């Protein structure tokens, strides 16, 4: 099964048409319709946009046909979309008791994201401290 055939299967399952996918994923008008009609591949930017727009679509299945069509996830956690952030989705499972579990790699990703955030905050704090020092010097000069 080709990637466009998998996309069609997903669209049928979600009751989506090519125009809806195109608009929701922010793609060029007619791109999905032409890809389906010509059974042509999709470039990596297109695939990325589709996966960002349709968060329940399993990337592994969509790209390679391996696994299930939909992510086996009951809950998604999204980052703020910052280019410095780690993976935009951290997937987890909720068991019958309502407890949430994540994989080791997802937990590592959360730790990495937290470390990056802390580094950005430290940099911002240093910049603010320097700005405050400069403002104090300017005030001191103005008072003379």
C-alpha cells in the first residue's frame, strides 16, 4: 500500500475529503487531490504538515505501513510549538484505574524539554539582569 493509499484509508475512516485535509494541514490547493489521482508520493514537508494537523494518525503507519493506523493513545500532551522544543507530542496510556503511563523515551523527552526550558529561562534572566544594570548606569549618568 502506498502512502497516498494509506492517506485515503485514513480519510475514509475519519470521513475527510481531500479539500478538508488540504485546508487543515495548510497545504497548496489541490495537492492532496492530485497526489491521490496520480497515486504519487508525498514530500517530507507535506507528510509533516499532515501529521501535525491530524495528531491521531500514527506516523509509523502513515509513512511505512507498519503498525496501526491510529495512535494507540488516549491522551496527548502538546508543546507550545517552539522550534526549540522536543517532540510536539508525548503519548501516553490511561489504564482502567485512570493512571497515566508514558514510555521511558517519552519521559526522557519531557526531561530534555524541561532542561531546554530552564536554559532559556536562565538566558532570559541573565539578559534582564544585564539590562537592569545598564538602566541603572543610565539613570546614574542622567542624575549627574
